[in-house]
C-alpha cells in the first residue's frame, strides 16, 4: 500500500551544475529551473517533504562540498532519503559513472567529478528506510547497475541489486545521452517528471507512487521520441509516494460541480435530474492506439500516412534497435502488439498479416527500410509508395536506372537494392506500380543474356567492364519499365556522337547490347562514346608521341656519336701531349740537371753549419782539428740527404724544379736540422781542444793571427800520439753515424714532399 514520507524523518538533497568552468562541457541553464521547481513540488502542501529538510545545492564548488551535504542528509534521514542530480554525466573507461560538477574535465574526471560509487556508498550507510535516487544526466543508466551495493562495484545478480528500500530513476539507459533543448525551461527528462508530478496519473489512487510516476514518464518519453528512462526498484520502494496524486482530486471536484449544476436546474424546474450514464468509449472494439511521431494511430491508413512522413524515424524505432528475437525492442514489441489486434478473419487480412510478420518483418536479412516498405504495402497498398523518404514512381525508377555513373548516392543505393534485395517484388505489390509484376523474371533473363555476351569479349578496358557490371543492369531494367516513363528519362540523356575509327571494344559493346537501336546501346553510346573518342585521340597522340620519341632518340644518338668522336680526338691529343711531356721530362739532360739541382739543394744545407763552425772557431779560438771534424760531420749529413733526394730528382727529371718561393721544397726539415745542431754542439763540447799533434802548441785562430806561417806548419803535422787525439777519433765515429742518419731522415722527409713520378697518362672521359 502506498504512503507518503514522514516529513520530520525524511530528507531531500537536490544538487546540479548549470554553469561549467571549462568549454569542453557546455552550460545547462535549465538545471537551475529544475532544482527550483522540483524543490517547490516536493515541499508543496501535497508533497511529502518539509521545506526545512529539502536542501537545494546549485553549482557546488567541489566534491568535498557535495559529499558533506550528502552525508549530513543521509545521516539525518530515518524514513526517506531522496537524492536528485541534474547536469553532465560522464563514464570513465572502467565503466564508472561520474556526475559532472562545475569544475569537471574529462582529463581530470577522477578528481573534478563526483563518482556515483561514492554516492551509492553514502546511501548504503544511511539509516533511511527508503532511498530514492533521480539522475538527469547522460549515461545515467549506469546507476541502475549497482544501486544498493556498498563496495562501489556492480553486483552480479538481480537479488543482490534489489536491496529493500532502494529506487533509482534515470533519464537515459546506460549508453544514451540526455537531452537539454536550447532555450527550454527544463531539461527534457525533468520537464516530463515535473509534468507528471504536477498533473498526476489518472487511476493511480490518492497518492502518486514511484512506479506510477516512472511508467507515466516513460510513456511520455516514448510518445515524444526522447531517450527511454530506466528504473531499478528494490523491494517495495516502488510503492512509496513522493506527493499526493493531483489527478485523483480533479474527478471528485468535477463530479461535485456537476451535482451542483443538476441541483440548480432541479431547483429551477422542480424536477430532479438523474445522474448521467457512463459514457461509452468512442473507439469501442477498435485496435489499441499505436504511438508514433507524437500521434496515436488506430487505423491502417493513419499509420501509413505517418510512415510516409516519418519513414526513417519509424524504421529505426521499429526495426533498427538491433536486439535479438529473445529480447525485442520496445518499438518492435509495440508494433507487433498493434498488428496482432487485426485478428478478425471476417474483416481483417489475418493471413496477410501473419505472412507480413513471419516472412518480412521478422526476417533479419531485410533492411529496416525494406521492412517498413513491406509494412506500408500491407497497410495501404493503394496509396503512394514512399521508400527511404522518396516517392517511388516509374519515372523515378527509370531516372535512377539510367543515371549511370553520374547517379547520386540515393540513386546508387536504390539501384543496389533493386539488384540485391526483393525491393522490386515489394514495389510490385502496390497498386500504382502494378506494372512491375513479372519484371523480376524478365530482368533476370536479360541479365543472364548480357553477362554471357560480355563474358565472351576480350580486351575491354577495366572502366568498360565496370560499366557493364554496374550501369548496364539498371539500363536493362529500365528497358522493361512502361515506355512513356522511360522515354522522358531517355530524352535527358546527353547526345551521343559515335567516334571515327572506334576501338574494337566499342563495337563489341554495341553488339552485346543487341544493336544500335536498343536502349542499352543508346546508353552505351551516351556514356562510353566520350571514352572511345578519348581512346582514339589518345591513340593518335601516342602514335605522334612515338614518332617524336623516335626522332628525338635519333637526334640524341647522332649527338652522342659526335660527342664521342670529339672526346676521342681530345683524348688522343691529350695523350700525345702527355707523351711529349714525358719524353722531355725523362730526357737524360733533364735528369742530370735534376740530379745537380738536388745536389745543390743538399750542398746548400752545409753552408749554415760551416759558417757557424768557422765563425765560432775564429772568434772562440779553439783547436783547428775540432773545427775540421765539425765540418766533416756537416758534410756527412748533407751526403745522407743527397742519397734520397738525388734518386727522386732523377726519377722526376725535368719535373724537379725547387723554386725559391717554395721553401718547403729546398729547406732542410726543422726536426733533422735541430738534431744535427745538437750532435755538432755535443761533439764540440766533448772533443774540446783535442789535437792530432803531440806538441803542446795549440792550432787555433790566435796562432793564425799571430804567425800564419807557423800555424800552417803546425797544422801540417799528423801525429796521433796523444790520448786526446785517440778520444777525438773514438768520439767522431758515433757522431759521423748520427749525422749520416740525420741526413738520410731529412732526405726521406723532403722526398716525401715530392711526387712519386710524373703525371699519369690521360684517361677517356
């Protein structure tokens, strides 16, 4: 039995988001009106909640604020706890529903949205006997999958879901979005909910239980084409009433006013007027109405007119849900129930209805649009034929079949349906298209003949074969349609100008079409003649291009041969010049001159050390024999360098010409020069004033300046009797070896700077 909540022990928490901080979620101005008006209805005198216990929370700052208010209401409620939310709803990848608060963002939903699992947890801990949740947001149907669970996870079985006292009413199923029309006072779902709460439900009793509210809201949503609200009730929560039924008070008030009018008339006439008899329904015995596009239909003709005007929507509602036969959609169930009412064998086409349902409407191979056309044929076979929103006539069929490659998407789809589906037979069942009866068989025979003729052809271009497969079948069908309608479509074809000297495939197409006088040949000329002319033109251009290429190839070959001849002559000239240069370079006189130049270079290396030796001897006045030994060591170094340099100069011949502007070609390398200076300095220091003479007189520059004759007599002596002479001789040997090695190294370095030989012979380019 229904009852109202106890106002003292019940709490209502209404919250929602009208203004969002980020552009990715648009504002919902109607949410403010939702909260205001729903709170007013619940706390009205007919409602079950006290105004002081109804909390309205518009645009809460964050999750903590919502949680605090929700927790307070949940703890205070002992009889009934009502929670309402309006705003954006979002679902994360894990399938968890989040209520969009003003700061919500999809990228940070876990911290900026309010998780429904948290709301469910708070409700599970509340001591309230009845817990009601109303969600007006997208994907709110996720909530019915877990209401009553306290662990934040969807429960597995219905017994676990239906916890005593819980009731969830959502604006949409789990996979649908809610609607908030721009400029509307309320969102779509809450607007319907407020209408039901304010107007009541006839026949629901004095109180308005939740189950009656949910049924009325779902019925209004179905009539208006809105997303279908979803419900989950636990135990007896569906019998709980949120307010009194406004519809229950209106009949009593009307009856009182009618009784008052009867009493007034009885007072004027003196005759007591009896109460009126119960009014008989005007459609007694007529089929139960079928709601579609906001209209109730009780006759076939009414439904047929609506199907013609709203065909795509009707096809989606009745046949496009995609559910299985075990769980049909509500639209299909409503239509099937409505059709079953035509079961009077005396007045209704019962067998035709059964065949319609079993052979066509229940056939999963047929498209929703074709099923709708079958339904329209059964409802009103004498009326206009409308398929996919288009009026189907002979003229339309002819234009679609003859549109060829220039057909739009609708004509291409119509041609495909004519070829691949029973559409032609269905159309033949309408009175205004009765001439189509038997055309399917004739068309099949024409197609067999055409395909057999095409299969025997070879060398057709790919585009022509595609025309034969895609366009020609439609033309063959158009040839079978009534002539007057086809003639109009033929007049719209572009004029055909056969090409001169056509390609073989063009004549083959005309032969397969049955000759130039058939409709197929006329269509082939209209559509394929440009391609044939283009092929002829391309063939001529290709021939001209081939001739031009041959001429160009001949010209290039002549130029290549001339260039090769010039290159050969230039090569022979360069080779002759090279031979002359080599003979001049390797002439004996050139080689001897080069060797002398090399000797001159190495001899010039001895000038600096000799100058230093004899200048120091003159001014330092040391033993003449030591100066002679130092001069000999410098000559050995020059000789070692000459061994390398003269050999390379002999090989280079006239090419060896060290110039004064290239010091690296004739100056001694720095490292060997420093090494030679070091050896000479060491020998001078170690040998000292040792002499080869036994006399005590010293042959130095002082003696030369004092008495030249005595100096030369003294120097001419050759006695090695003294120990100093022996020491000098022993020291001279390693010094000589070192100076020779230094000279060899210097010659190797200087030779490395020179080319190994003359220039190589010229090569052909």
